[in-house]
């Protein structure tokens, strides 16, 4: 697996995914020989994933990753495909500190889908302010979908 900072050897690599959803990344990591761990908030999804991926290297638990990662580190790779941005600022900052404390030496974080303060929804759609960086929308594209963090640099 090639990253912007070099090559990670996937065989035996410990991967933690925060909010794995329906498990789109699981087949890839298992096919690469990684030991895969995930914290997912939906008990229904977790039960389905445990049936679908009975592999001894696949560990998925129903958990709130803003409180605890469930498994002890160290992890070689911690992945977020957009779950972190649906929390509030304080929880996001807490999770980032937990991530920093959970890395193996040369561990990496891969995160996606954090929303910019330049996103047009901030100006266009009505929302309620949760904190300085977090909104809950009452109309538009993000209506009814929970918290959204918008920031340039808060971490």
C-alpha cells in the first residue's frame, strides 16, 4: 500500500476504521492481509458485518468512537471516511488526541470528507449553530443528517 509518506506493508498491519458503515473498506484490507478493527455506531450494521466477514482478522464492534476505540493500539493505520465530521468540535478534538495516542511507530491517519468553511451550504442553507464550527441544517442538502463540522484548521 503506497501512501504520500511512503509504503506501508499491509500483511499484519493493524488497521482501525472509525465509523465503518456497511464495510466498504473491509474486503480491501482483508485481501491485503491486514488485521482489521472497526468501531461502528449501528448495532444492526455490526451484526451484518460479523456475519458477512467471519474472518479471524476482522473485528467490528458497536461502539461510540468519540468515547473509546474499544481496542488497544498501537495501530499502523487509522481510517476515517467521513464519520468524524458528523460530531461536534469538542468530540472531534478529543478523537484526534485519541488517534495520536493510538499510533504504532510510523503510524498513519487517513481521513476524508471534512467540510471547508467555504462550502456553499454555510451561506445558502438555514442551520442551527451547535458550536463555533458545527452546524445542524434545517433545509437544503444536509437537512436531517445530523451534525456537520466546517473548519479550516481547528485541530
